[in-house]
C-alpha cells in the first residue's frame, strides 16, 4: 500500500488546471425526495464489525453494505437511475404533472441512453431506462467479465464491446452517441460535459445520508474507494457539509490506476497507465474533473492498493460474512493494510471510529 498525504488540502487545484466547471452537490434532500417515490426504496444496512475492528487495531469499524441495493447489488443503483428518474420527472412535470403510472412508464419513450461502464454503472443505466421507457446501450471494454454483460442483457440493455480499457469504451460510447443522436449518460465529467454526471453523483448522496442517520457517533476516519472519483467526491462533499474538517477522509485506488493520486500530485488532471486490475470497477485511468476538484480540496490522503492486498482482504472479511469483490472491499482493504507509518500519518489508533463502504456484492450475483 502507498499513501500520499494531500498537498492540496484546503487549497485545491489552481484555476489554470483547466478542469470542467461545476460543483459536486452536497445536499441530499432533492435526491431523497425523488428516491422516496420509488416503490423499492429501502435503506441498506450499516454493519458494526467489532471483530474486524479489533483485528485492524481500531476502536470501531462501521461498513455501509450496498450489496443488495435495489436488487442490483451495488451502490451504483442510486447513480444513473437517479439521473434518469430526474429527467423523467422533469418531463412529466413539464407536461402538466400527470401522476398516472402509464405516463411515468413512457416518460422517456423513444430515447436512447448510452454509457460506458465497468459493470455496475451500466446496470443502473439499464434499470433506469427500462423503468421510464427508454432504451439502453452499454459499452464494455474487453476486460469486463462476460457475467456483467449477461446481467446487462437480462435487464434489456444492448451491449457493445469496445477496446481494452474503460477509456476505450468511453471514447466509443461518446462517438456513437454523437453520431446517432443518443443521450450520453456518463459518470465522469470533462470540460463541456457535467450535467448528467452531476445528477449521478447526487444520487449517491442517498446512501451517505443513510449512513449519517445510522451512525451512533461521527466517524474519525472515512475510507472511500474511487474509480473516476464520482462516488468518493459525493461522499466527501456530504461528509464535509455535515462534519466539517474533523474526519480524515482517505481515497482508495488500485495501484495500476492511480488517476486521482497522480493528478493531485501533478496539480492537474493526469491520464495514468497500468495493467488491468482485479479491482475492475475502479480500474479507471483518468479522473472525473468535478470529482478531482472536490477531492483535491477536501480529501486528506490518497492510497493505492495492490491486487494482492485487495484479494487478501476479500478473503479475510468473508470470514465475517461480508461477501464482495476486490472493488467492493477496497476501502476496508486500505485500513487492513495500513502499516505503522500510514497509521501515524492518518492518526489511526485504538480509539478511531472508521466508516467504510462495501460498494457491491459478489461479481456473479444475480
């Protein structure tokens, strides 16, 4: 494990960094209100794990378990589906606010929503599109397991394979969206493209707000995993709004895809390179601009994990009933593998109260 204490904390990136303009939403109220209208809306559990806390030499460990969220098995069920529901609501209201169920089911009829995904974002797009009458086209790189492609097709999505990396599939999705007049629904931002990803990030606030209600006391440390950084940025914005500067927020990435860490080190958005990681949902070589700006200013540290470290943690936490993937366990893994120097840098000790996120269930879940 490698740790970089954030040199940009409280300062953020310079205006000359050339990032997309916009802000990460920190208020969950609008997303919660929309979510409450979903017939399957339900809180996921926040699990206290005293055995693991003792093993990791901290006072308390709380894990927000997203493995059964909305039947999709991932926190991302709250992201793209929220963005799609927001668009559907706007159209229904613009047409007179008709509450008939058939109106909602056809709110986006004729629309084609296209995205690139490492798996779970695509499931959320597919589910949201089906609910509101749209069609979903999901681009996957060749590194994404076929099990995810099968799950996408089962939810009505058209699956297209493109390239060897997430970035390759993203480029193909964007090009075909422009060529065909489709709506691109990405979870990452770049100059000129922020609105849909902002809505995606806003949806993630729902689970963070749940965790705030479920925790008996504020956390002293928060470990949050990142791919392009949207989830980490949403959690960071929410937690800073509620807890201020008190908790140490640690962003976790694969060692082969340290896009946020290297961008913070360089002071600008950087594209990284590396082999495919077993942390597939986090294996993103470029950061989301809005997420990077938020995390450069507000996160305390950035950590990278090796595949071996993450796999070790998956096996360890399975003994406590947490069945997940290397991506899902990444935040817990950073705590697991923090050595004496990292613990000192983060102020981790036996009085620490740690919040982490198990972002998905097992890869072959249905």
